């Protein structure tokens, strides 16, 4: 059976299209190579801030997408993204291996109204949009807001004619599967289909998040929207919640992007604000605020080459340094 595109390729609100190679279906190993798409990524990134000078990062990634099928129907989607990372920043591990994505999404029903996902996948919340190995400069609000973008666990998900949904129960430890202090995350999102010009969703998140050896209880409720008008995309998200039962949280994020008709150039600007205060504080007590403005670009130099850059400036007065990043990426397939 001819497979449809895999899940990570259907997202219309991400970065410039990143192609995948295919493997011929003939031969002894055709049961493995049929409907298999793949790529190898190499990327180098330079970071600079006003007070810390230059640091550099290198990435090596492997990207595999496989639709498992019978003659009658597609059984499920296997997606694997591994990468190695070198980081010259102080107090960082110089070389590290990470499993970015590794999951199988089993299609319980033929029309994919009900699916069961198992493995390491994106937490279903807000604008948590998949990006491909080894990662791009353009990021959204999920990591700072929730603590993790990706986690180990299982989810129930599906797509219907008028809505799509995903509800997940995950470990709560992010990239590494760790059980210290019994972390966990329960999360979910329900929204209108992403292929519509205007898509909206509501999300919920609750759990004990383990990060940097410390667990934090977090709860969030969020609303997100995504509008596309040809070459222009507008994305936004608002979340409210509480950390450790003591801090009220309000986060807002917006992303405005333009891509050339040939989809070789992407320009974007992002604004985000993070506010918190003691839950017991009177309503007239001001919030602690941090907000940023980011401008960035991506340019496809050729079929296999991309260059990206961004600049981030703090709009509030907590003395966060300005940041400039440049990344060159080569994708072999």
C-alpha cells in the first residue's frame, strides 16, 4: 500500500521544508526499506552574547521515517531521530548523545481517528511543533513554559474531520528516562485540524517535572492559534498556571513569519513574555516580568544546504544580555 506522509512532515507552520531521501522498494530487504525515508544531518552553530564571548556547537543527526504497512492498510508510523552534540560552553559536557524522537504510532483505526503512540515524543501542548534533527534556531515557548518539550511515555491521539486530539502520560524527565522523585506529566491538546487556514486549540498540563536533578510541580492551561495566509503565518499562545503551589504563572508568545513563494527564504519575528508572582500576594502586587524580542531568518542555499541566524533582545530590565546565533546545516540523503 502506498504510504501517506509521516506525521512530522504534515506540519504547515514549521520551518522551511526539509526533504528526506527514499530507499528503493526492491530487493531482499524490501520489507524494511519500503515506505522508508531518511536523512543525515550535519550542523555547526556559533553563539555570542554581550558578556560571554563566543561559544560553538556541532551536531550530527540521523533521521528515519517509516510507515509500516500491509497490503490492506497502514499499521503505524515509526519515527526515529538520534543525534550527537558537541558544546564548547563552560560547564557543559563536551560531547553528548541524545535520543530526540523515537516512537511508534499505531493506527488502531484505518482512518487514524484513534492511534496509540509509544516512545519518546513531543509533549502535546500548545505550539509544540516538531522540528527535525539536529534542531533549528527557531523555537517556540514550550521548553521554558513546561520544563520539557519531549518526554518518554504513551499517548492516545487521532484526527477527525473537525478536530484532532492527543492525550499523553509521560515520565516527566525529558531526554533521559529517570525515576528520581517519581516525576510524571499528564498533558493533552484538542483543536481544529492544522490544515485549515485558521487552527485553534486548548491544552492542559499537570505533573512533577524533573529537570537538573530537581522536581517542580507545574500546572498549565493554554490556548493557541495558528493562521496562515499564503506566504504569511501567525502563531500565538497564552498559558496560565502555577509552579510548586506557590508561584502564579502567565506566559504569552507570538510568532510572525514570511516565506518566499519559492520557499527558499524564511523571515520571522517573535515576542514572548513570562510573568510570575507569589500566589499569596494581593492583587495589587506587580508581577515579575521578563520579555524578549527575537528576529531571525533561514535561507536554503541549495537542496542540501541551509543557513540560519537570529538575534534576541530583552525588552524588560533584568539585564539579560543580547544574543546572536548563526547556524550552517547540511542534510545528506
